[in-house]
C-alpha cells in the first residue's frame, strides 16, 4: 500500500468520525433544544465531546507513533538466564535475511515498512500493517490503538442513545420533524450502527488478546497448539508470555490503573519480555511442533562431515534422490513429445558421459519411447563387451540422471579393463609362467627374500 492510498484511508476514517460526532449535534440535537444554549444541553453534549476528543487524540497518536524498531547492530544476549528465541531448524538466534539483522522476541518483518516491528500485532487477518491508521501496530502504539477502539465503542454507544432518545421523544409526543433533521437522523443511524457492530466485535478480540498478552500472530499459534492438544498429539503447554490478566494489561497500558484510559507511553523497550513462571514456561520452544509432521529439512550440524557413499550413483544419504521421480501421468504425453523432438535432433547416449560404459560412437536416441515403462523408468542396454548388465533401473528428472545400486568396485574394475583392452593404449606386461621348482620353492618358505631365492635358483641350475 502506497503513501497516497494510506493517507486516503486515514482521511476517510477521520471524516467518518467527524461526521458521526458533529452532524447529530448540529442538525439533530441543536434544533431539538430550540437552538438555545442551556445547562441541560451542555450536560448532554459535554461528555460526548470529551469522548470524541480523546478518541481523536488516541487515533492521532496511533497513526504517528513509531511502533518500535530494532536498533542497529542489536544482538541477543545468549548468556541471559531467561534464554532467547531460536529458529526451529538451526536452533540458533532468529535472523532475518531480508534485513540482515537479528530478530528480537515477538518481532516480525513488515513488508510495507520494510523493517522489523517490535511486538508486531496484525490488526486484522492480513499480512501488512493496519490501513486505517496507515501504520504498523506494535509495542509503542498498541496502547493507543486499544484506547482508540475503546473510545470508539463508548462514543458510538453514546451517539446511538442520544439520537434514539430524540426519535423516541418525537414519536412519544407526535412532534413534527423537519426534513433536514430526519435525513441526518437516518444517515447517523446508517453510519453509527455498522461502525458500532464492526468495531465492537473487533474490540472484543483485541481486549481478549490484551488480557492474554497475545498478538494476532501468537493467537493463530495458540489455536494450532490447542488443536494439537485436542487431538492428543502433544501435552498442554502454557503460553510463555501470559503473566495473568492484571499484569498483562499493565505491560501495555502501564502500571497505574487510573491512567489506563489516558494516553501513556508503553513500558519497556520491546526488545525483551518477561516470561511466565512455571515448569513449562521456560526452555520450551513456542509454538511446539507437531510430532507427527515429518521435517524434510534437517537441522544444520556444524560438526557434520560429508562422507562419500559406497555407491557413486546414489543420493548423499545412501538412498535414491527424492527429486528424481517419474513424470506425472497428465504430463507424460507432453514429455513424450519433447523426447520425440529431442530424438529427432540427433543421437544421444542412454548413459551419462561420466559413466564407465559411455561410448559416443554407439550413442542412440535418448530415452527411446519404445523401452520406456509406464512408471517413467527404462532399462540400460548391454555394455560394449556384450555383457548383460541386468535390469538396471534408470530414473531421470529435472535434476539429472540416476542409476540404482551399482557396485562401486565392479564399476571401477570394468572401467580399468575397458581402458586397458583398447589397442595401442597401454603395453600390458604378462609374466612368464613359473616353473614347478619355483612354485615349490616359493611355497616352501615365503619368508625368504627374493634375492636369496634368485641365488638359490642360480646355484641349483
């Protein structure tokens, strides 16, 4: 959302608040009291205007107050007794690759502001900051946002009661209502009631989140944990930031209850939060993972060393490459057409160039469709010496070419034999057969050095 669109949202919200606040006073209540200033009129309108004034002041503070940002060069204190938030996979401190900085607890990246926001609170089920205030709602302005919702509920309720009283008085005494007054009564009901219902429901959710010291993101996490507990997959785990209703409210609105309804600065820095006391509140990763869910990404181990597998044509963990799977049934016709076009361009060997049995002169069309099985696999033909390699399965995919279970020593032996049998490549040494006396002498005592055996052989002859 751009700056212009955000300002339009703020302008529309401010105009709607001013219309609901001042139009009934000018066009409904003032004519009802005969357009004369009286004590009764002041008694009716003064509380309403105070509510509207505090409402607008909290709305302004919520829109202009920085929700909190991570200081440059901030790093978590790994020696802290309370611990620090870690990643699920690496078990290291939370780090944002976009900002190239560490992430404090409960902080999240805002794509609109392009930075991290402390105690990031989504004001609705969205993935960006609140459009109605054109700002993120975080640690330092969440108190203003809660007060703003509270005063909207009070002001709209007072407004509805005030205008309803005017309508009741008109119907009770059969008074004639001017057309202008009637139009504004209808407009005020049409705007006040939807705002009261929508903001009221929204306020109830945030009052519940405030009492549990929960952000919107953490509320979604608590719902997932409750589902896992209900299905019996994990034991019930206490939310680590729930300090009790009073202390939860004090962590946002301040320690003095008399000033909860007055705009104050949120206590704390937003970089560290007090944890709940209890056996299950410390040392437990939040949110807990589903134990039945298979984690396909292993945790990085700094002491891990790669060991070459026994079979050179398998994946590094000893199994087949999971990415090399047969083509989908719906995509197979298109794959066959691609293979036909590739075969028409020229001959290709069915073996990769690094394979010991690869022979460019005997290359044939790649992956012949006649030999392709229904599962996307094919058989390797006989090697260049006419020996049957067996029904060796070959899998291919977007990441390469793979052959199942070939003995490493056998591959090396055939590679050496294939090179040494090439005419003119090597001069092979074939020793002469030993005489029976040599064999007997050699078998009689193998501990005698070769030089002494030669001398004994010369003296014997």
